[in-house]
């Protein structure tokens, strides 16, 4: 196997799918860890059923991939969910679900990857956070999970740098996927109006940055948050 193996979580649709397709075109061997099957079968992208919030499933899936390919170049932790509500209406179950998948799932994936990468003295980790880590009303659970990913990634970059492993974060802003398609139209329009460029991004906008970070030539970038959000993270003007 001469192709570099990259695991992408949640690549059956949305941003993960765009990342998987783009990096597969760029020559990587892509494995998709997801809980749902992709709608269209892509022979170049291998699907593995894996719930990233399950320690047992994550361990089993890693063992399988390492035994099969004997290498791992990178992981892209993209899988994530939302369960939005104002805090006074949010159930603790919806808090736990979001934290368990978005934050603990990312942590479980990082732990298994690092165990292997540190032995090989090489690896790249990309964690997908969100501009919402800065704070979004109705997303106390989601914002907490996405800022958790930032703390986790920065601490991890410091821990594993000596093993030649880099850890970077992409913080997408508003991107058109099923996740945003499910928002009430008036809410989506408000979000678009709040964008400096009054627009919504495409999953490919994130995929372009993921492939940039996966390139060996960008390995001096480490521990950074790259916002891909049309400028929303700059703050709000009065226009
Ligand atoms: N769409 C946006 O505007 C936006 C903005 C900022 C950040 N993000 C983040 O980008 C990532 C992808 O978002 P999206 O819009 O493509 O979402 P999406 O809902 O379209 O796709 C998410 C994918 O993750 C998978 N998934 C969910 N739970 C899983 C689990 N336990 N184990 C494995 N896979 C699981 C789903 O099956 C799905 O294929 C998420 O982490 C999300 O928080 C999205």
C-alpha cells in the first residue's frame, strides 16, 4: 500500500464527505468511520461502521485498520452533532449526547491514533471545531463541546510534538449541509445576514483547508485554529 492512510470521521455526508472525496482525489487512502452508510458508494473510500463515542468501537476500528494497512498518516475528526435549545429548555440528556460525540469521541479517536503514531514518530491530526466555540445562543452544549476540542487539541499538540505529530483545528462557520438545512428558514436567513459577506460556505471550503493541512509541506503549522467562516469570527460590525 503506497497511499497514505487517512481516517475521516463522519464522512458519510456533509463536510466529512467533502473532505473524504477531496483528499481521496489528492491520492490519500481514505477510511470513513461513521454510524450511517454513505448514500452513494465510492470505491475509493472505505466505510467502517464506528460510533466514535464508544471506546470499544473506536479501539476495534483502529485495530482493524492498522492490521489491514500497517500504517496511518492522519486522522480528521469531523463527526459531530447539534441538539440546540436555550439552557432552560435543554435536557441533560441532550447535553451529554453532544459532549459524548463531539468532545469525548474526538478525544477517544486522538488517543488511539497517538498510541500508534508515536511509535512511528509521525502523524497529523486535524480536529473540526466550530466558530461557535466563541459562543452561540441556544448552543451551550455545542459551544462547550467545540471549545473543549480546542483545549484538547492545544494540550495534545504540546504533548505529542516531540513525536513529530502535529495537531491543528479547523473552525468552520456557517456551511451548507443537512445540519444547517434543518434550521428553521428564518433562523438560517438571520445567520446569513450576520455574515460579513452575507453568504453561506460550502463543504468544499473546509475540504480545501483539510487537504492543505494534510500536506507534508505544511507540517510546521501546529496547534493552530484556522477559521473558515467568511470572516464571522472577526466580530459584529454595525452594517
Ligand atoms: N455545517 C456547519 O455549518 C458547521 C459549522 C461549524 C462546524 N461544523 C462541524 O463540522 C462537522 C460536520 O458537520 P456537518 O454539517 O457536515 O454535519 P452532518 O450532520 O451533515 O454530518 C455529520 C456526520 O457525522 C456522523 N456522525 C454523527 N454521530 C456520529 C458518531 N457517534 N460516530 C460516527 N459518526 C457520527 C453522521 O452520521 C454524519 O455522517 C461537525 O463536527 C460540525 O459540528 C459544521
